[in-house]
C-alpha cells in the first residue's frame, strides 16, 4: 500500500513556474506508474501527466504539453514542473499511483494562477 503526500502548490502569476512534489511511502514505489491529475472548480478531475515505473516513458495532456514536465527520482518522489503557467491551470492537483488492481491518491494541493 502507498501513501501519497503532495506539496508545492500555491499562488502564481501567469507566466510563472511552480514545482509540485509527491512523496510516496512504501517499498514498491518503482512498480507503480505515477501521475498527476487536476480538478478545477465546477469541473471533473482531468488527467495532466503520467510517468512509468522506470521513468523512461511519459505522457502529457495536450493542455500542458510543452509547459509541464513530470519526473521521478529513486527517493520515492514524483515531481511536476509547471512552467509558463496560465490562469486556466488553476486547480487542485492530485498525485496518483497506479498498478494493475491498485490505485492510490494524495490529498491534493491547490495551485492558483492569476492573470
């Protein structure tokens, strides 16, 4: 079982950068694909990015492609580097760990981008 704790959210202006972190407990961290999702007020949760267990493969939503970068290290942490932020990036960002039959979520971290 994994426990996920996000950090790094906050207030930013359009064009700024923020880096989100997600610390995972558990010794099988590298067996999980790790992803970031977000949910804006009044909208459904949407996919942002995912990275596989080895860190060699990544997929991004079209809305963030070229601006956000997902990465992971060997210390049970996954990151989301967010550059060129836009007001429409405002949302609660959630970390996700997924492996066949197992799906875990963090508590979320708020990102607010002003114009």
